[in-house]
C-alpha cells in the first residue's frame, strides 16, 4: 500500500473545551499533528501520510473486538479512492472507537476520518484483517 493519506477533522462547538476535543482525537490517533482552524466554526484538522498514523486506531479496533463491524462500515464507506467514516467524539474521549452512521447521532458532532488510497480495500484489510480460525 503506497500513498496513504489520512485526514482527521472535528468541529469544536461553542460549548466544548478545545483541549477535550483534542484529547478525544489523540486518544484514537496519538501520532497526528493537530492544528486549529478558525473560520465560521472552530475546527481541529489534521493531515498525515502513511499507515503509521492509524496504528492506535487499528489496535483499538482489535482490543474493542469490533473488527467485523468496523470492516462492514468501512467497506460501505469506500468512494472511489477514499474511505470516510465518522466516529463518536464522546467515545473517543473515553478511549474507545464507536462509529456513527448519522453525523447527527452524536450531540457534540463526530470526528471525521478520511483515508485516501489507490487501494482502499487493502487499507481496510490492514486495519481489520479478519481473525484466522484455528483448527
């Protein structure tokens, strides 16, 4: 898998503490460099290259035993050469991965993860490789 680009975004609502939103993102993606954008809405945005940035995300999917569900959601989220999924910000703050299917599902708004790759299926296989059954 070459040329994997990861983008992470999350709005910071007026009622939210910026440091808590940053912590939520860092709990899932600790290696990401975060920058604050302030236009009409304050937003955390991160951009990185390579699979290494997704290592903790991958570990959490395995540890939380949600690989099958994550795989299904990510496969449905492929569009051309990208995968875009939304994660529950409150669950991320607690150190867990919880996918949202509706951006309005989370009252604080989601963390948006976009992975761009010429081979999105291979990225998904790397993230959530099915457990091999032992005989």
